C-alpha cells in the first residue's frame, strides 16, 4: 500500500471532505426517498384518527410530518444556498407545531401527498447541491450550529424516521 499521509496538504483534506460530503449527499437522497416510500406504505395500512391518551394519534403524527418535512427541507436548501446563516429554531419550532393544527381535518391521503411533495423538493435540492453547499452552516440557538447536510440528516431524516417508527408501532397495537 502506498503511504500518502506525508504528502497530505490542506487541499487534500478539503478534497477528502468534499468526497465524503458527496457520498453523504447521495446517501441522503436515497434515505429520504426510502423514508417517503415507507411513509406511503404506513398511510396505506391506515393511521389512527384519535389517540387513546396523551400521545399523538397517527393522524396527528402525519400532520406533524408534513410541517417538519417542509420546515427542515426548506431550512436545508436555505442554508445550503447561503440565503440563511441564522435561525431562531425555538420560535420556528413553536410556529411549526401551530402550523400542523389546520392540517388535522385533511384526510391522510392529502397529508401524505403534502409530505411527499416536500420530500421531493428536498430530494431535488440535494441532487443538485455541492459539497460547499452542504458544508454551509447556520446558527440555530446560542452556540449551536448545523450544516445543511446535518439538518437534512438529523432534524429532517432522523426526526422523520422516529415518527415513522411511532406509526409502525401504532399500527401493530
């Protein structure tokens, strides 16, 4: 094996990180595509309109998925495009939760369509994003910053996947 490290420069490190971000970009496209398909399958099986207690019903989770998909998908593209470098995530989260309420009367099929439309917008953005785009950062709150890639991975896909697991568990009970 050829030893490369003695000749490594800052340019090589940047190229390596760009290569990894490119890999992650493609993985995020696949991940969000799979999550969106998984959501469709769960909605097809049926989601509970009402919960039996303090937990959200499947329908409420679905409405929440619509707004989180729009919020974090838009945030990913806004940060990646350099249009946003700071966001008051606490106020935005409160507004996001309120935004789900008017969606509750809509049928599950309409909510699914809305969520998938948001997923497709984000997937389209990710397909065209560069490593530089995905590395751009935003200040979320205090000293907490995230890159566009981290937003797509954690609050978008990770958050979505947690709610998909909730819907799966609810469908089993």
